[in-house]
C-alpha cells in the first residue's frame, strides 16, 4: 500500500514539474510571432548573460569534464540548469539540450525583463531565471541557483510568478509573488505544508489553517494561466 501511495505522489510531483513550463507550441497556436534576435537593442543590456550562456552551451554543459577537472567560474548561468542539461545528455547521448531566452515586460514599466529557460525542445521549456536591469546592470531576481532542482518557477499572464518548492520529494510550499518591480520580490500569497500542518497566507497577509485537499487544489492551480512567451535559442 505504501509503495502505491509513494508511486502516486511521485507521478503527481513529476506532472506538476513538467507542466510548469512555457513552451512555443501554444504560442504558435495563439498566433504570436517570434520577433526577437540578438541584434535587438532591447537585448543589449543583457548581453553578458547571453554570452555566458552561449559559452556554456558550446562547452556542452561541461559534460565532458573529467572527475578532477573544474568548471569555469560563472557569473550568470544557473548551475541547476547546467546540471539538468548534464543529466539529460548523459542519459540521451544522441539528444540535445537547449538554452532559450525571452524578452518580456513583466511588470508593465516599459522595460524588458530577460527570462532564461532550458529544455530538450521548444515545446518543453522550463524557466530557470528572470533578469532585470537595476542600476544599468543585469541582475537576477533570484539568488544564484535558487531556481531549479527542488524549486520550480512559473510565470503568469498577469506578470506574477510562483515558486513551487519540494523537500524530500514532496511538495511543501507554493509561494506566489507580485510582478518583479525594481527587483523586489513581494509575497502575494503562500500555501505551505509542514509536519502535517497545512496553511494559507492570503493576499491580505492573514495566515490560517487549511485542509490537505485545499492544499492539493492550490498546488494543481499553479499550472493554470501560465504566460505565453516568445522563446529563442541563445545560439541564434
């Protein structure tokens, strides 16, 4: 019985992780054109980020490094993305893992944010980073390597975003944030699970207990209304 429950839980976690993506298939179906290029002046403030990711991809995500060799020092590239790519390449020697970028004004201030995603195809892109310009410099909204691994990032049509966190293979929280205005992450809403206690921090800042079913329902909703983005390979 325990094995069956564990299997169901694992399938649920994998399903949520796979669904928290922003792919190109829906974008094409919606008739949104991919118009960005590396020559776009809007991309110039993020040039160093793109260049570093280009180097990482061209180095095949350091999959060929020997055990006693170290990766080059990186300033922008997400190590969790690199590790995911490494694992994919190891398990699929004939396959390819790609890094994509999208430019989008998430907070409506007239300035573009840079979103970085990775995946084996355009229709299966997982979001890893959001960069914004602060003091004329590209800065990541998250701490280095905060997204990826146990943390999955979803970006929504209204500019909000959410981080789904796992611990020990189990989803233990979903935190919604307001749009990244001036690089400040303001918590909008949070659902959490800790030692059998389920709680909800609502938009008014009030926290109260909820049931497991209410928590599971909130987790299921993190895949709804994801933002459609125009993705382009960093190598383009």
